[in-house]
């Protein structure tokens, strides 16, 4: 007599339909340009890497400039959206208040909330991009002004 798959499976007392689903872990992603990130081989464990992210200058957290500070994320990979960026992933867990150690340039250590740090870094990146756009507009306006002055003088525009 040949048994079917369901007959071969051992009976268990677990009701799969009424089991509680595992809670979904919340993830926080911190992305920085590759120039702020390093992956170094671990001296003690072969094949492992030691991740370092440097906080950009001008990043303010709780009224304090934490620029130049360093964090050591366990998981850091190339961003799937922009290959020039590295992304660190933090898993929040059940308590949703994950704090990590931030090494300040002064040599002091402090604990910071991951979500607050992400917000501060994102705000600094936004300010930086706004400054870059303003500088580009000024440069463009200067070129336009120079071209207009050359035209008034009757010179050829390059």
C-alpha cells in the first residue's frame, strides 16, 4: 500500500491556522555617502568586517553639533537606490527605543536614539543640498550677468 504525503506526515498538536504571527520588526535605515563610511577587516575574526560611519559636519542633535562622531553599525551595505551611498540597517525590536553608542570627536561616548540620529543626519543632508542649489544658482546668475555685460559691450560670448 502506497501512502500519500499527508499520511506520511506525523501528526502534531499544533493548529497552524490559529497560531500567532510573529511581530514585524521595524527597521531604521541611515544612509550616507561612501566618503563617510568605511568597512575594515576585523582583526580578531577572519572574514568579518568592522563598519564605521562618520556623522557629517554640522549635524545637530539636541542642540549639540555631533559632526565627526562615529557609529559602528552591525549591518551596512551599498544602497540599492544609489551605489554612491552606504546604508546601515537597525532593527528596532519590541521596545521601539533602540539606542546606540556615538563616539564624539572629543573622545567622549554618548547613547543616542537611532531615530533621532537618522532625523538629524537627514536634516543635515537637506541643508547641504539646499546650500549646493543656492551656490549653483549664484554661479549661474553670475555667468548670465557676465554674458549680458559682454553683449552690451559688443563682445562675443564664449
